[in-house]
C-alpha cells in the first residue's frame, strides 16, 4: 500500500480530533510535483482505535461463526450448498468488519478517510503494520485448559497438514482454499468432536514440541496463497 515518498513536516502541529490524537504529514503529489498535506492518527491513537475495532469485531464474530458452522455442517461437503455457505460467511465477515469499524470510528469521532489514510501510512511501519493487518483476525476466545494430550494434538495437526497437502493440487483460487480448509475442519470435528480453535489452544500448550508440524502447515498455506488471489 505504497503512498509514495512520505515526508514529515518539520513544523507538524499536534492536535486532538475528538478523543483521538492526530497530526498532519505531507507527501509529494506525483502529478504536480507539489506537496499535499494529509491528516492521520498518532501512533498511540492508531493502536487504540485498531485494537478497539478488532475487539468489537471479535464480539460479533464468534456467535456468527457458531451459527455458520451449524448451517455449513448440514450440507454435504462436496455440494454447491456447502460452497455457497462458505463464501457467504466471507461476506458476513466483511460486513462485521465494516460495522465494527464504523461503530468505533463514530465513538472516537474519527473521520473514516483519516482512519484509512492512517492504515495506509502505517503499513510501512514494522511495528504498527500488524495493527492494521489484525483488524480481520478475531481475538481467540478464552477457553478452559485443554484436555487434549500432546499426542492427540499432534495427531490432529498432522491430519490437517496431510489433508491440506493431499488437496493442494485441487486449489485453484482463494475461494477453493476456503472451501477445502472448511472441509478439513469439519472432518476433524466429525472425527474428534473438537473445533479448530480448541486445537490451536492445545498447540499453545505444547508448541515447544510441535513447532515443526505447524511450520510445515504455514509453509503449505503460504505457498497456496502465493499462487492464488487472496485479496480480502
């Protein structure tokens, strides 16, 4: 998300926009070779607002996910209805992110254009970039201590990894990736009566011993996404 050459004004003035701190920065307009001034959130305000949006989104996401899984699992995994259910949930996620963003920006009295400029601006900051990228990543729910043993956790992770590897050649685009990973998650649920976030919770407990299998899964996923259009 390059915004061109970013140049801070030496005399940048600090001010408050509602409850959120902001400042002006200037960038070179490539069309006119002149500077244009834009307003963005301060780093602290950006962290606060993006964290609030993510928290609001998470509160909407988990109830919707539960209902979606129930609907999805009523369909045959190879049916058109199953695929439609998976893709429709992606639209639901987009709606929830948009709703959460608008709600929080209204509460903080921040203009949406200012927020979007801030997301673009901080995309080049190694520390702050993750705040923008995490907006669509729901915060994991607080789960009770896992009852899965390390061996069981390893077995399930290997099952996921092997199935993803077997179906790799079937994945031609990001939609197909979403459908296939949903099918694998449903197979795990049918076989082990456990949701994937519970497996993730167990992995956190045993990760010092299971890092290799998860690293393999990450590499598979990265390879798949690199070969598909994964724009959200």
